[in-house]
C-alpha cells in the first residue's frame, strides 16, 4: 500500500499491521455513526431547552441558527488544522467538545448560555462533519473500491439510533440531563474505540488532492463549485422533506398530523436502505449513473407527491425521494476526493459548507415561495433543481466513469 493513501499511525509511521485497513474502515464507520447519533440525540431535547430558557417559537428559531453558524465556522477551521494535526486529533478533540456541550445543552437555563453551548456544539459538529469525510476519502482510496455510501449510511443509522434512544429515554421518564450524560458516555466510548483507526497528519488526503496550500482558505472553483451547488440542492431537498413534508401532507392532503409524520419516516427508511446498498450499486453502475438516476428518482417522487392526491401515493413518492437522494452526496464526496483542482481538505470543507447553506436557507426559501404561491409550487421548483443536478452528473464525475 503506498503511504500517500493513508495508513499512518498518529506518530506518522505507516500502519502495516495485520488488519490495519479493516481497522481504519471500522473506525470511519463508527465516527460517522457518532456524528449522526449526537446530532439526533439533541433533537428530542429541544422542547425542554426551550421551556427552561423561556423562549418563544421565534426566539427558539433564531437561537437554533447558532448551531448552523457554529458549524460553518468549525468546518474551515478544521480544514486548516488537518495538515498539521491529522484526522485523529481533530476528530477526538471535536468529540471531546461534543461531550462537554451535551450536558450544557440539557441544563442551560438562559438564552445566552444556550446560545453559547449551541455555537460550540455546532462548531464541533461542523469540524467532525468535515474531517470524517476527509478520512473517508482517504480510506476509500486505500481500499480501492467505493465505500462512501456505506460510510454515510452509518450516519443515517446513527440518526435513527440517537433519535430513538433519546425519545425512548424520555418516554421511560428519564430526565434530559440523564439522557445527555448517557449520550456523552456513548460518544466518549465510541471515540476511544475508533481512535486507533483514525489517520495521523501524513495520511489525511490522497495524493490527487495535495495540490496547493491546505492551510489557506481556498474558495471553491470549477468542478468543485458545481459539486458544491449539487450538494446544496441535495441537502435542501432533505431539509424540505424534514421541515415541510408533514405540513404538505396535513394541509394539502388533509392527513391528521399524527399520520403526516409517517412520510418523513418513509423517506428516512429508504435513505438508510439506499446508502447501505449504495456501494454495490456504484461498483456496478458507476458514479454518473448513480447521481443522474438518483436525481431523476427524487424528482419523480416529488412529482408524485404534488400531482396525485391519494395519501398512499404521497408516501410512496417520499420513499422514492429517499431512495433517489440517498447516494447523491456520498458519490459527490467520493468524486471530489479524486479531483486535482484543490486540496482535498479544502474541497470537503467548501462542499460541506455549501451543503449546509442548503439546510440553513432552504426551509426559509420554501416558506417564502409557499407564502406568495403554494407549497406545491415550491416542491415543483425543487423537482426542477433535482433535474439540473442529474444533468450535471457527468461534468462532476467525468464522462468515462468506470464501473468498479
């Protein structure tokens, strides 16, 4: 194994021990699961944080922006630290910060304290989100086979486990503080288990992306800018389903709120299934096909949701959207790990920031369009944007993407 493809111990020596590659693969999966688990575990605690801080709905919405702002700050900072510190140190320090902030989020009794905890929590999440994708790119190169969809699938599994664990604990009468401490213990234990398989300073990026100065903030350009825009659309669609899917089903399809939420469950379930099976599909069909067909399926699912009044068709459309969206972002990350335009750490940071812009600004954009027109028009707009993502697939992955 060439040393440039990763496989370094924290001290910089090549990890040629038996099972070293499998250890790095397992560590990458585990850290993706940690990111999803921690983010989802916070979700069920939001109403309690709102009550303790005495926030209105509008105040809570503004305060939650601190989470996104912290993430946007944490990503480029982590990218700048990578060449010197390595994936291992950045990930473990970020995980430790998450552990410190979880009890703070559960116990904060004022808006100022909660805002500070959310900023630091978001910065740690953003740093981990950026760096774990850099680790994943390096491990995928070392493995010489598609693995990105499976890695992102573990993030989705983590979100299900985190949400289910926190909600189940609340249902059993556990306090938010107890749940936060339990989540903190899980994150700390997972970080300790994964530490031996995380890459050190010399193993963070494959050689294809080492062109340029990774310590300097580099603005996305060329194919990287296009990939970032495509990620932004994919994240925007995911955020739209989360924030507006149940609203559409309850208002336009007249479903009871308790049933309308099942649409997002169908979307998430198919996204998890699609990501866990995505690597095999990428090996067989190629990157461009997966992005193009995924965007087409997601656009068709949106069209079904808007055009057909039957609720079961809407559920099917949302499930089709989940299957279509599942592998767009992982394949884009994998393609950006092979480009030669920018350093990989800078690329992952830039593309992730553009994706987060879709999450942060997308729901507000959908609401604005819905206010002056309708949710149906907003969803049609998303379908058109997904079609444009499909059209850009070959430009990002290259015209002759091999079947691997």
